[in-house]
C-alpha cells in the first residue's frame, strides 16, 4: 500500500491523523522532550543496555518529528501513521530524504530489543543525532504560516 492510501486509512482511524490548531507551545514541549531524551541517551549509552539505548534513541527522534507535527497542527497517536506522515513531509521537502528510513530502522530496532529481547547492537553517533535535532528545529523555525497552510491543505486532500 502506498503512503497516500495509508494516510487516507490513518485519517479514518481513532487516534489516527487529525488536523488540529497549530500549537507552538506543544511543539516547543515536544522538542524539549527530544532534547531531554538526547541527554538520557548519553547517560544510558554508558550502561551498554541495547534495549534502553534503542528505545531512547527512537523516542528522541520521534519527539522531534512530533514537535514538527504540532507546529503544523497535525495530531497522530498511531506510530505507523506518524511514519507515513514523514514520507509525506519528505515529498513536500519539509524534512530531508532518508528521515523515514531512519525512523523505521530505529523503530524496528527498538521493537526487537524492547519486546523481543534480541539485544541487537545500536549504532549511536551523537553528532548525527544532534544534527538531526538541529535540522528539525530549523525546519520548525522556518515554517511560515503560508507554508503551514499549504501542507495542511495537501494533507486534507489525501
């Protein structure tokens, strides 16, 4: 199923994709959660616990993306649907290509290590992760009201 069909499906689900008022405060809070998760990841990485490293890394990335969604006024409580939104945002050149692949890979690693106790090694490059946070912050700061409106209209049509 392509992302357009998945987004359409997600819009019909309880807890799925909903347009809400863009919310600067929630956007900032989610970004703070992402930054806090980065600090926790630094601490957890010293424990060598692949379960907690994978979980913390994924949620750090997820919170950053969710901060962007709040800025756009898009609410979604289903992770799979949030990831489909990332494909949409890549196509709209809001986030850089490869963001979806990164999130999917890290989500699968989190699930493997957290739920299936596979203890797979987790690659962590704190410079790359910091760059990820900075790039999402820059996107959020650079979004004009007009661009937000365009994105919301396109999402409504899907």
